[in-house]
């Protein structure tokens, strides 16, 4: 209560500062100390950018609720427009929460790709949100002893699931507590200062520092659609353009429920089967020919149902030395939930089709050996992100749901389970938030409904996105007056993952001319998912850094990132 009156004061202070900027978007001189990037990169990490990239820092308060707060230096990165006239800056942020803007724009070299997507007249500016990159990195020293065992139960309506509540009681509740305690121990000083509301305030500071017209131009993907929706609700008059790509629902996120996250995962898998069969037995040998030339996606779904049911009835426990994801303690990890987690993450991008194909094959042939004993060949690549636990650091600080005992989570777990059949693979990772000991120092409580932004928001979403269902985009759009949704019919999470010149033109015209697409606009990708995957695999067999860094889910799993926002 107290916090919200403080935040109102700060909000109006922000507004009055911005007024003098009205007029041209172009910065005369933006008080930022831009200079060629000279970051202290970990050994072996080289920027993939092939164009000059500038860096700057911006001082903001560590704690906006405290007038005497210590300062925090935000790390900014800029890929300058390549063409005159320069129209201004578009701020990009990847998802996570916890993915780094510096990493994607500069180190992965995507900044120049996005600059060209926008036609070359806009600067592309990125930053590391709190908890991300080197900005108060959120890392917890989680102790890892212990071993436990087994599970079972059936549900044949859709793809079978493990009994999530028994998993919670048997293992996840205690494992979460180990993570929560370690994070509380290690992050006491700053754990409260992570969270989306402060990042929205940071972003307003960046807009002011850019000294253009005081308005935000923003592209947020995945979790960063929460950052965008929050910014738009807090500062509706400060929007010039906002593209929200692969949409997370504000209520679901801030509640800490994550109920919609697996709603469309089966549709995404079904779409993969359809693409595979259309691609034919050369690209997709066994699956495309599973029951002979007449193989259907339904036949493949049915077989997956049977395979998963076998793993429900006769659970397989992975070896204790199986490297657990960061919120799990070693031991007692069930093959079915781990397998579904992996399939779910491989559905993020058509680029991963070949790996996804290989995984699906292990289920069709019931030969899980490569899953149970993965080769240890892959070395962990160096990473800019110093906060491996920042998904929880940010998402849990933002979340309202709390529980004192597993029973208090029963309703939430049921709700997750009935919404999507991949919930047993996905949902456990968000369960630690129920015991989280930090709350964000400020949590903007809305209203999040009926928001009249100074320019309408453009949403874009795929119907085959495993983690942010298209229904999220419709529902979110209904809260922001005059906004539009483009249905991008490519596969996966993020419209750039499966290129469509139709989608890209709409985005470019929106930023350039403010043009909004007709309602009901749908865009097809330029080529099928398998064609695109082949193109990328061919590129990856060369020596491009971009191609090497893009490969597979191992990097995601090992870096401990959340499921959201990974990655173009
Ligand atoms: C679930 O399985 C049972 C037993 O095999 C069967 O009787 C029932 O019709 C199935 N339900 C659905 C929705 O498929
Ligand atoms: C596909 O199925 C047909 C008929 O069962 C078989 O003759 C053919 O060899 C199969 N092709 C592949 C690539 O498996
Ligand atoms: C939204 O804001 C604009 C500009 O201030 C105003 O003209 C319009 O009437 C508002 N719409 C609603 C529904 O309040
Ligand atoms: C590696 O990349 C460089 C520069 O992009 C290129 O000149 C060279 O031919 C490439 N080598 C191979 C083996 O592809």
C-alpha cells in the first residue's frame, strides 16, 4: 500500500521530466557515454557482431522506493542505424526472465539482423535487466547431496502425465526449499530489487537518457512481453511503438501460476508431426513413414500416448549422476517428466527439428539409452550471463502465490495439470516461487485492463508456439485499447525463429509508419520448418559463431535459464 503511493510520485516525476522532449525523435545528443564496446568478456567468448557496436552505462537508483538509494549502473548496448535519416531508437529485450540483451544483440550478433529488419533507419538499443548479464547477477550456491525415488498414475484424455502432486510431495517441495534457502542466503542484499516494475522504471530512464521524443519504441519477446505490458500500464502516455512478440499473460505471470504455459504444447507437437510428414521420408525417415506412406499426425500422437503411458505405468528413474536442472537436487528424477521437458524445449524453434526428430524416435523405438546416458562430449560454452538462477530471482520476486506446505499447492498443481499435458515437464520449475523469500520492493498492481496507450500496441504470436499460446495474445490485446494481433503461422516461440516476409513487413511498417495491420491478418512463413532447419544446419556446418551458438537445447539446460525467451 505504502509502496504504491511512492510509485505514483515517482511516475509523475518521470512524466514531467519527459515533457520537454516533445518534437523530433532524433537525439541532439543523448547524455549517454556511448563508445565502442569494451566489455570484460569471459575467456573464449567472442562477439559475433560484424558491425561496430557501442556500449554505455546509465546510472539508475538501485531501489526506486528509497530516495537515498544506492545507484545501479545499467549496461546498455547500441547498434547504430546504417542509413540516413536516423529516425530514433528501438529498445529490444529478450525474454527469460533472465535472458540478456547484451548477449543477444552484441555477443550473438543479432543486433545487426534486427537493425536490417527495421530497415536500417533505427538504432537498436539493448540492456541487461536487473539480475541479468553482469547487472546484479542472481546466482545461488545450491548444495547438492541426497537421493530419493519413484512415481505413477494415469490420465488418458491427452498425452499421459506423471502424477504431479505426488512428485511435489515426494521431491519437488524439498528440492525447491534447498534452492530457496540458498538464494536467500546469497542474495539478501539485493534480492528485493529485482522484478519487472523496477525494470520498467529503468527502461523509462533509458528513454529519457536517449533524449529523443520521450517516447518508448520497444520490441519485447516472451517474458519481455510482461515488461512491455507492465510499462504500458504504468506509463500509457509514453508509448510510440510497442511490439509484443509471443505473449505471456500478465495476470498468470504476476499471480505466479504459469497455468497457460503448456496450453498449446500439444498443438505445437502435432504441427511438428504434420511438417515432418509433409517433408517426407528423406528429411524425416522413420516418423514420416511410421505406418507406411499413409502415416498421419494422429497416428503419431496416438503412439506418443502409448509410449508415455508405458512410462507412467512403469516409471524409469534416471541415474543419480544425471545432471539435474538447477532447481532439482540429484537423484529420483523421472524419465517421463525429463523427456517431456526436453521435447517441450525442442519445440521452441524449427532450427531444432533435427534434434527433436531424434528425441521422438527414441520414444517410438522405446530406446531411451541416449536420453538416459547422454554423451558428455558437449563442453559448456562461456556465457555473458553471470546469474544462472535469475529466472527464479526475477519471476519469483514478481509472483504473489505462496505456500507453507505441499497441500497449499494442490489447487495450483491441478490447474496446471488440466491446462496442458506437458505440465509435468514444464511446471515444476516454477514451483520454487511458492516458497520464495523475496518479494519485489515494488509490484505494480495495475489496473492492467482497458489501458489506453498513446499509440496502439502490436501483438504477434504463432498458433504453434509451445509455451505462449495464441490465446494469450488475444486475451492480452483485449486489455490494450486499439491494439492488433498478427497471427504468425511459423513454428515455435518468437516470430524471427521461422522467418516470414509477411510478418517482417508488418513489423517494419508498424515501426516506420505506424501502420497497423487489418484485424484477422495471418502470415505464412517463407518456407516450411524443415526447409528452414536444413538451411540453418548447412550454415552451422560452416564456422559462423552465430550458427554455433544457436545449436540445441543443451546450452539452455546447462545455463539454467528459464523456458521463456530462448532465443532466436
Ligand atoms: C481412457 O481409457 C479407458 C480404458 O482404456 C477407456 O475406457 C476410456 O474410454 C479412455 N478415455 C478416453 C477419453 O480416451
Ligand atoms: C516406407 O514404407 C514403405 C511401405 O511400408 C516401405 O516400402 C519403404 O521402404 C519405407 N521407407 C522408409 C524410408 O522407411
Ligand atoms: C484514448 O486516448 C485518446 C487520446 O488521449 C482519446 O482521444 C480517446 O478518447 C481515449 N479513448 C478512450 C476509450 O478513453
Ligand atoms: C570461416 O570463416 C571465414 C570468415 O567468415 C571464411 O573466410 C572461411 O572460409 C571459413 N572457413 C571455413 C572452413 O568455412
